[in-house]
C-alpha cells in the first residue's frame, strides 16, 4: 500500500507541478538585452544553426537600417494567455515607450497551438502594412506549419520577407503554395 501511495503521489506531482512549468508567460523568457537577443526559442523548435543565421541577419540588418526584427518561439502559453496578448506584453516590456517601439518588429509563435502574432512599432508598421503582416503570419509561417510543422523554414522565410520589406524593397511574397492532389486508388 505504501508503494502504491508513493507512486500515486509521484504521478500527481509530475502532472500538477510539471505542467505549469512548461507554460510560458512574459516572465519565463530570458532577460532582454537589445544587443544580444534576436531570437528566443524556449520551445526548441528552431535549430541552433538557424538561430545563429537569423541572429546574424537581424543584427547586421539593424546596424545597416536601424530597423530591428526579433522572433520568439514558445512551447505553450500560460493559462488565460493568448498569442496576441503575449506578443503585446513582450513588445511593451522590451520597448517601454513609443520612441523605443518605432523601428521594432516582433514575431511570436506558440508551437502547441501553432498560433502566430506579429507586432510592429509605428515606423516599421508604415513599411510593413497590415496586408503584408497578415500574409507573413497566415501564408508564410502558417503554410510552413501546415506542411508539417516546419518551424525552421517558417522563421527563415518570415525573416527574409521582413528584411526585404523593412529595407524598402519589394515584398518577395509568401512561398508558392502547392496543391496536393489526392488520387484515389482503385486497387484493393
């Protein structure tokens, strides 16, 4: 009876204590350092090589243009949190006033629900616009997620689009969406 009770207690502790620990809210993210933090991946969804590539691209781009892009991937949101509310909290915390927010763009992804949000400061939003922001979320990131949770590809392609648009270049557009045709077999 003692071993059964201790096993039951262990299971209860694992499910009651560990489950909230993997949820992510604003204060679960690493401390923000504008010179070092470009990609935050608490979900382990993006390879180290791609994190390094995105970090270098975003840092170099910021040095050249003054426009800054940051991406965050979380595994799961805190109870009651939405991807939009988390993105808004991160944006407000990292950039406390409108002057600091002006040239900032933040993309946040929750890998449990595969929801994505994008936030931009006033100057960045003038370059991106609502249509391109929606297309990046739904067509670029969304398509790659629908094609098998291709988070690396989603972040790389979203980064390429944001860099191009924020540099004043033409939007390269979303990936070519391939229609998969299912042909029903007639054999048994």
